[in-house]
C-alpha cells in the first residue's frame, strides 16, 4: 500500500485560534457574568476581537475588521457599558458565532 505525502495547504487561518477562544468565552458568558469572572469575559472578548480584526486587515478582508472593532468597543473592559437582559445574551451568542465564522473564513496565503 503506497502512502501519499500530504501536501500543505496554500492558506493559513491565523484568526481561528483567537476566534475559538473568544467564542468559548462568549458562549459561557451568561453563566460567568453571574460570578466574579465577568471581567475576564470582557477582556477575552475585546482582546480576541482586536486580534481577529488585525488578522482580517492583514488578509485584506476589511469588512471583518469593522465588525470586530465594533465588538471590541461593545465588550471593552475599561469603560464597560453594563448591558443586561435577554438582548445582551443574544448579542453574546451572535458575537460568538461571528468569531467562529470569521475564524473559518479569514485566511492568508501561506508563504514559502
């Protein structure tokens, strides 16, 4: 049986790991906002959004940059808005899905 050497992909998805981490934090946010971990969720979401926005900018997919700069502003831990209720819970879910979709779609050509 002949084994075929796998050829590396032509693209790399740099935004996938930070997008996954931020999405996990946002999916857990409704539970964590009831504890002292609420600031951690805000930091993870805001920093993850800025990282994903930077990778989107590098990939020349500026529309994702706009989305994630807005996420970074809404979830900023320095001057938190103090949103509450069902709409905020839905917004966290929507942002988590946006992180997952962007992590899968933002890709840059592999060098070398």
